[in-house]
């Protein structure tokens, strides 16, 4: 191509690959750099992923440094195009994309884009009935070619699908030029490009037939006859087939001299048979389609972007409405693709028939594009090449529904720009994103409003409006799943006198099963639709899916799934990955997987059908043992003044270990609902020790996070289990634990009662260490009741004799004494005790002790009306609490800080402190949280 003045850069791919800048050709360096540039040029502005570049450069296994090598090649190319470009600067031509790189080019700078533009003009002229213009534009585009695409980079130039697809565009343009030339009586003008294309595609019968006619028109009948014999032998030897109808007809015209050299003024040859009308195969759009505005807007934006072919990859769980969305989008976009629409149901998850092979789909598409069945090659790659050749230069919409995986549709993707492909699948098509730059459109559950609209449209507002509560109940029973809503709506539409309240009641009675969602036929209900995905699973993944209802939580982690199935952690990760790709579970939070309620009901039915009670009970036991062993490890990380954990790990094992209290708190936070449910289930099943040990293992989490209500509820179940099992140790420890929940909940009388009962049991059991700690706990409650002199006596008595080597316990006791001294006005004694507690805690690495000492010092300064010092100490205390992952006591201190600032007239600072405190705790479970919510509501404007 012509180089422009100045610093303009022009590129050539249509021949020996070249780059020119400012009128001078530049060297291209090493072969790998040339390959990188060639692929970027062939994509013509569309992104090329890093994985594609690595696969292009290394036929065998790529080295570990492959990505770095690619980055270096790109850097070298940037400096080639823009000498003097600073290191790591992106420049103007080779741009970084989300997953790789893309080339910034247009028709003026890249001959491939110019060629495509001319091919589109030719196609438009053909549609307008102007073969002269079509021939002129086609020949202008073909003159840009000076050899094979990416010549000199063999074997990649001949086998890489991107380069092969560009060559297919050239072949299609040659065909179009030959057809236009025949209409104009100027076949000799296309003889040279026809020869070149026929040599490069020796098995392409459509090219060979046109070459026969061009040779005959140029007076070379003998050469044409010999050409036919060569092609016939090659078809027989390499494909085992005879020439197709098109090639036989051209040979017949040659033999009967129905073509000849074009002469000025001679009449044009007989017109070609009528062209095949554009296919229009889209299924009808749903009459009641609604919603999905965000996905539709995202699809519109993707289709509107300039560049090559657009691939929209729609995936989601069974029944989520993927096909409905795809068909709706296809109808919306169809007008922009005037050359027709192709549709195929690939049966990727069909139970009644096997999945469609790529070859079967290609044969159907080629027939729709006018290729006679006898003219379709037998070999898959030849079919794909012919298909892409037929699509080259056309603007077509292709809907590939119900795809199983990327391999099933790899050969069905166009090789040239201008087409739109919409794919639906129950699996995530990650390979399609990398292979074709597909735009993912994951389909989730519709909103409640969209679900309501799905019922209103078929049933009518007059039937729905009078009872909105019943409609909400129906939506909840359907889990907002579009297929379930459609089944219910269809049934209700057939029973126009049945009120929505009765439908809602029937669904509620069938809760936990799929009995309310049977369709009109055996293949239209939820069970059938779900079964297609289930039957595609491997046996281990299917087993895990059936076991998921044995897990009591709303979601499940990888480690918990491995424990439930009794497999190693890597196997658990792989099985969850398979279920996730099939959209039978979804990863709503990183590393945590959730099952839709209706899928969970289906899994329960399968478990009852395939797994006996013994297997289900074994799964529940594995689940319990995993959580008990893991809770033990997390509990150990949260120990405060206890030298040893008060629970045992049990017989189970866990692959999880915790680096510190932050890790442990995060695990407890993620698994809180599961653990609470397991405590209740263990108690119901008579596993009394498991119940109280699990509950006790959670107490430090409840304490630090401020979840007093959860603490009380779980502790009450565990205490009842310990009583049922006659376990006095469990009872004593649970009474002490429940005292902590009552203390932090402000129920001081209840706390004292629990501690008195704990002390009684510990005396009977002869456990002096726990007895001392329970006595100190009781002193804390007395301090909250304002009985500070009793506190000082009780703590002194509890420390006689002073426990040897338990500095954390001593630090706790000193903090209690410091607080009571401060309350009695004995400020020097308070400072002294707090200082000793601070020193002991720092020496022991006891962050909670440090935080508590700072908190008491803040109280002393507040009593002295030294607000600034009190604020400083409480800030230090809050920081230390948060370093110990103790958000609840940190919130208590920040609340004190805010109160002090408010009293000092610093209202804005007080509000900020209260807001910071409220953000740390679940305020509905905490007295302090409820108080702060009320304060902030009074002093800050409402939304």
C-alpha cells in the first residue's frame, strides 16, 4: 500500500508481510515478532489474547517465560513503529486490551480493511443489480493482494485458522468477481485471480468450476478440459468423491461450447440460475418477553462497536431464559444483517437425542446457503472452509442455541467480519471468549419487578392486581426462575377462575419439591429441563450435586464441599468447577457456591432416588466432622486468656489452617449460618457433644463481632444438648459462655445466674483453672452493675494464690480492677493497674489486653475532664481492638469517643465517630448499635 507523508504508518498483510512508516519500509526483525504482528494485522483491530499469541509462537509446550517473551516482542514492535517511544509506553498503534493486545488501524493504513471495504461495496452492487460496479470493486480489492496472507510465515500462514479465514475471504471475493464478470461478458478479466485462488484451494469445486468457464471464455478449451480431469482425480484420491453438480455443469457447458471468448458487442451469456433467497430461520420472538434491559443494552453496545465479527455468548442455569433472550436479541438485530439469519438447536443438553455434531450443523447451514448436498465435502475442516467462504463479505446473523461447549461451535464461527453470532449455553464458554473474543452475557435471575411482569403479561393486570401478596408468594415459590414462572402462568391461564391465592397456597404446600412445576408434557417441566444438565455431569460431580442438600447452609465453600463428599481439596475444587460451568451452582461470592432453591429440591429428589439413607447420613456426618475440626482450628486462633482450647477437634479432619485471628474471624463470618444450623441439627440427632463443642467454638467470634442474639440462641440449644447428654463439663462451659452473651447484651442478672451455676458445677468437677476465670467473669458483671468495691474484693480473692505463668489472665484481672478503681475515684490506682496490664499484655503479645488497658486509661482521662487525652486513648484502643479483629469492642470504644466529643460540643466529629462505630457491628443484635442508630437518626438528615 502507499505510504503516507509524515509519521503515518501503513501495514500490509495481503502478501509478504510489511510495515512502512513515513514512506520507507522498515525491517521486521525476528520471525516471532513477525508472527505477532501478522496475527494482530489479521484481526484488524479486534483484540488478540495473550493465550492466542503464545499458542501461535510455540507449537509444543510453551516455556514458563512465554508471556514475558510476547510482551518483549510487542515492545519491540512498538519501538519499530514509533522510534524514540519511551519504555513501557503504549504508543499509538499497538494497544493493550483487557486480555491481550489489538492494533489501531483503519482502511487508509491497513490493506486488509481496505480490501474488506471494497468487497462490501461489491456485494452491495450485486444486490442492487449492478454487475459492472460489482466487478470493478471486486477487482480493485483483489489488486491489493500480492501473495498469500502472511506469506513467508509458513507453516502458520497455511494452517492458523485466522490466516486461513482471511484467505477464505479472498476466495469468496474471487467467486463473486467471476460471477459478475460472467454477467458482464468479461470473464478473461478475472482469469489471473481465479488461477491464483484455484491453486491455493484445489478442492474448492466452486472456484474450479468458475476457472473452467474463464479458461473457455479466453479460448483455452483444451487447458480447461485438462483442468477438469486433474480436479476430478484429486477429488477421488483425496476425498473419495466425484465432482459435484456445479463442477459437472461447468464441464458440460465447456464440452457443448455454451461459453466462449468474450467479444465486444457480443451478447452476455445466459444468466445464472436464480440466487438462493436469504435464509430467515429465526424462531418467533416471545409474545410476552419483558425485562432484561441491562443485558439488552450491553448487547447493543457490543454489536455497535466497530471491528470484526461480534459473538455474544449467553450462559446461565437451566430455565433462566437464555433462549428467550437470544431470540429476542436476534429479532432486534436482524435488520442490520440483510443477508439472512441462520438458526440451529445444537441439542447440547437434550436428553432424547445426542448432541448435534459440528458436521451436521455445517451441512444444514451450507444447504441453507445454496450449496447442494452432493457439493458438501465429507471432511469437517473442508466443510468449515466452504462455510466461511460462503459467509465472507456477507452480513449474516447466526443463532447457535443450546451449545454444549466451545468445541461444538468452533467450526461454526465466521472467519471474516460483518456477521453477528449469538450463542446460548448452560456452560460458561470461557474458551469461546479466548478463541473468538466473545462478549459474555451471563444471565442471572430477573428482579422481583421483572418476575411480576412475567406473570402480569400472560394473566392480565385485572387478575393480578387485586392480590399482590399472592403474586409475591408465587414469585417466591418460583425462586424468580423464568421457566418456573412460565409453567405456573401457563397453568393459571388455562384455569381462568382459579384465584392467585389458591395457586400460591398449592405451591407453598409443595415447598421443597418440584410437584408444582410440571409442564404440559413430560419434556416441558422443571424436572426434565434440570435433568438434561444433570445427565451431562461426570459421576463424581453428579454425586456431589445430590449431596449438596445435606449441607445446611445457604452456600458452600470448596473445602466444605470436599469434606461433604469425602474427597481431597483439589478434587472438591474440580467438582464444584464442573457444577459451576454447568450452572447447577453459582459462585455469588468468591470461593462460595449457592444452589437455586428449585435445583436444591431437584437434588433432594435425586438423592432420595439414588442414594440410600445410609449414604445421606454418612454425608451429614462428614459435613459435621469437617466443620467441627475446622471450628477447632479457628477457635484456637481466637483464644484470649485461655491457655488451652475448651473444645476438642473431634474425629474429623480439615484441609484448612488459619494464619491469624483475622483469617479465623473471616471464616467464622462466612460460615456463621452453617455452624448455627449444624448445632441445631446435631442436637436434634442426639449428637450432644458435637452440638455444645461447636457452639462453644464460636463464642469468641460472637463476642468480637457483637452478635449477642446469635450467641444466646446458639448457646441455649447447646446447653440443652449438654443437659440431654448428662454432660456436666459441657453444661458448666455453656453456662459460662451464655453469661458472656447476657453480659454483652446488658442482661446482667441473667449473666450472674449463669455464672453462679457454672461456678457450682466447676467446684463439683474440680477444675480450678476454669473456676478462677469464671470468678473473674463474675467480677466483670458486678462492675457493670456498679458494685465496684465487691469487684475489687472478688478479683483479689480470685487471684489468691496468684496464677503462675498466666500473664493474660492477670492482665484481664488488672483491667477490671483499673476500671473499678476509676469508677470509685481512685484514679492513681486505676492508672497504675492499667499500666501494669498494658505491660503484661504487650509482653505476651496480647492485643485485646492492650486495647482494654487503653480503654480504661481513656475512662480515667474522661473522669478528669481531659477530653483530648481521653479521645487519644480511645482511638488507640479502637485501633488495637481492630488489629485483634474485635469489631464489637472497637465499636463500643468509638461510641464512648463520640459521646465525649458531643459533650465537648464537637458535633460533627461525634457524628463521624458514631458512624464509624455503627459500621463495625450488626446493630440489630447490639444495644450499642441500636442506641447509635437512634442518635444518628436524630442528628443527621434522612435519605
